[in-house]
C-alpha cells in the first residue's frame, strides 16, 4: 500500500476511517463501515474475498471491554512497567485491529486520537496511541489484482483502460475500501475509492452477529459513558440504517455532492467534486486534493493551526446549522491542511441529516445553557427524549451542560488543549464523575447519537491543534446573527452574501 516514503510525503488525498455517527452514529467510533474480517481468530482472506466469522470476529474487540474501553487497555498497560513491553503490546493490538475491517478497526482508530482523560498515565497513553495512530490512514491494503477486478466489474474495463493513468499501490486503505491515485483521459487528477470484494456480504453477516454487535455496543458505552442508559435497540436501529447507506458508494457520492455544492469556491473550506461517470455502488471517483496530513499539521506554526482549527469548527458546526447535515467523522484523517489556512474535507460516507426544527431545539438548548436557564434546558432535553425517567436536578444538569460549552463561555480567546479534552471525558461523559447524578439519568435517543461526535471528535481535533480563537463570537455569528468576529467570519459572510 502506499507505505513508501514518497507516498506519505505527498500526503495526497488520504482516505482513512474513524468516526461514528454511522457505524455507531454518534460515537466517535466509526462511521457506518461496520464490517470486520477474520476467521478462526485470524484476519485472512479466502479466494481474494473477506472471510466471515462470528465469535472470532469479535475477539480483537474484547480487549477493549471492561469498565470502559480505555480503562481495559490502560489497566493492562499498567500491569507492565517497561516501555518496551508497552510498545510491543500496543503494536500487536494495532496490527490485529488493522486486519479487522470496519467496527473493530474503528475501535482502535478512535482511541488513537480521542483523549482518554485520567484513564491513562504518563507514557502509557502516548505509546498506545502512537501505535494505533497509523490506523487513521494506514490500514492493511488489498492486493492490486483485487482492486483491479473490482474496477473492471464496476466500470466495464480494467483500470489501465478506464483511466489514462492508475496507481496500483493505494494511497490509503480503510475499513471497507481503499483509494488509488489516477488520471482521467481528459487530464483530471483524481482518486478512486474501491470497495473490498465481499465486504458488503461481510457487513450484512456482521449485522446478524449478535456476539460482535453486543461487544461493539459495550465498547461504545465504554468510550462514551453517557450512553449508559441509551436503548441498545435504538442504537442498533440507527447503526443498521447508517451501515446500509454506507456500503453503497452512491449514497456517499450524493452526500459529498451536497457539501461540494454548498462549499464550491468557499474561501477556506474545500470539498472535492465527485465524478459520477466514474462512480458506482462499489467505486467512487473524485477530484484529487494535495495537502498536509495530520501528523505534519500538528507541528505547523501555531497561527496556521489556529486558522485550520477555525475552518474545521466553522465547517462542522456551520454545516449542521445551515444544511441540517452533520458529517459525522470529525477526526484527523478526514482533513487535508493547506499552507494558506484552508482545509479540504474528506469522506462523506457517514452523514447524519436533521430537520431544521431539530437543529432549532439544539440551538435553544445551547442558548439556555449560556443564559443559565436551567428549567428551559431541562425542558428542551425532556421534550426530545433525553430524559427517559425521573429527571435530574435542573441546576445540576445546567452545571453538566456547561462543561462542553467552556470554549464559548470562558474569557476569549479560548485555547483548546489536550488537558481540556481530557477534562471533558472525565467530567462530562463519566457516569462515575462529579456529574454522575445527571449522566446516569440521561439517554441519547438513537437519532441523536451523532451529537457526541461534536463533543469528542471535534474537541479532540481542536485540542490536537491547540487552536485558539474567539469561539464565543463565532457561535454568536451562527446562532444569533451577530457581526463577524474574525477574518474568516468576514470572508464567509461575503461568500454567503454573494451566493444569496
């Protein structure tokens, strides 16, 4: 796979997968690419197709279950006292997940960038996360012959005939497919996303695999403890719907085109155009984008990282408010960063859509929290199914809700830090933390599971960039129609005005 240095240095396109709203809508655990590979405890292929299994397919995930996903891993690390042992164990675990396409791999991906808070100590967390970090865009690829066979079956001719140029080694491999660089006969530079042979059958088999789904839901509850009272059946229904959408690349193409249309010629947010004539249910072709990957972006100048952070923030939350759509994969592997402060957004296989009235109540809940209106906050949450039984104390719930709004309620500008991201995990999402009396009485309805992506995924990305900005001013632009608070705000206001 493009493991060669040249392929990494180009940092071209880049397909990865993590996230959840889709595979578990709302967790940061994986978009709907809920498929795994393996048989009899090993990840291997049979006749070029993914083998399916039941208990064996859940085996790599079992290591993540326990009090929480992170705690199970960290407790194992704490039993060792030598960094070398930690590293070898983490590498073996990453390798196992890397061969487990879909849900299992995403379990490792999410832990590679979401802060584990106080669950990890010292170097143990960094060793474990470093080993898993490669899962963001370095999953084991399929053989070139298999990729070519899919293109031939879907587009009617082998890659070297369909395209003027086609790179047999993939740029990146992820849960249900991998991407290859290519050039069309009319000279357009593109990337071709190719689904693994047999992965759709494997996904459907997994949906019937009670052991796998039960284990996965347990991990979800561990990584997102606030799901403790969430109805597993509602979660399963949402997961199934998202998975059914994602295994058909035509759905992803349609999602991506909506965003491409909405952000065409945007001053700081880029979305690659889809080439429908080269796309089918198992092949997706789009414009190729060159940019800096996450590993390099983290070491960039802080002013540039602040610009990138604002671009990601405005795209993620602005799309929710303006389009009623949330690209539910806000994680490092889904972005390409550019030296002019712009960001290219990738992977639209996991998109959650809400009606404007649903978006409206979310905004009302945020405003009630900022205004300190505890009764209104409880009312909004109760009316929309987040309080399944006896309601929590209204003031206690207000204190809980304010944790995630610290960036807009603190003195401005506010800097997102890894410490703040860890604090969110410890204080907002822990059923055993200071807000446990509230957390234990709340449950996320299945249709709103994607909301946790905002807290965990977006917060982790901004913390990784240590992004600083006037987040309060940006929020007031979006929700209250306030004047632009930043340069990007003015650019976007002009852009929207010109397109009106």
